[in-house]
């Protein structure tokens, strides 16, 4: 992930140069490849969360503190936002509130924030996450339900 970030930063530096259209297209394709890599890594994380629950808590901490905050920044691409939301969805679905109770409010906040995103793929991932959140939150969802319903209605 760090190497991917470095490649994206290098691409940004190259954009500042006087490049031809073909070279700019190559940089755009390279950025898309990097974003696609993140989505694939998100899929892998989901499989690990599903199959190795407690053993992934160290990875969860790393993702939560170092990766998700960057992936969900406004200046990131739709693919990066989708990656972040996919990871959150999988954390909620496979780890549940029992294993990550301290992160639950922040994960919920991210889903609510992206439920009305301009990209339909990001919106769908966030709406899916809200549905899973309702299943996995147990009685805590009673407090979250009004915000979630309001945000889903807004997204529609």
C-alpha cells in the first residue's frame, strides 16, 4: 500500500511537467491501476475478516489508524472511497460490534457520510453497509436508526 501511494505521488509530480496527451493518459491509467489494486486488497481483507476474525484485529487497527482515514478523504478518487467503504462493510459484517466496539461509531459515521456520494458505486456500498450495520448492531441500532433512515431517504 505504501509503494502504491508512492507511485501515485510520483504520478502527481509528473503531471506538473509539460506532458503530451498520450503521457497524461498513461498517468491516468496508472492511477486507475493503483486504485484497482486497493479494491482488490479490500476484497482480500474481507476474506481474512470472515475466516480469521480475532486474528485480524491487528490488521484492523492498522487499517483503521493508517489507511481508512486517507482513503476516505474528500480529495481521493471514487475507487479509493469504494475501497474504504468495502473495508468498513466487511469489518462490520464479519467482525461485528463484539470485536470492534470502540470503532463502531466511527464506522457508522463513515457509512452515513458516503450514503449520498456522487458515485452510485460508493453510495451502494455505503447503503449496503448501513443494512449490515442494522443487523450487527443489535440494540445499539435503536440509537442509530433515525440517522440511518434519514440518510437513506436522502440518498434515494
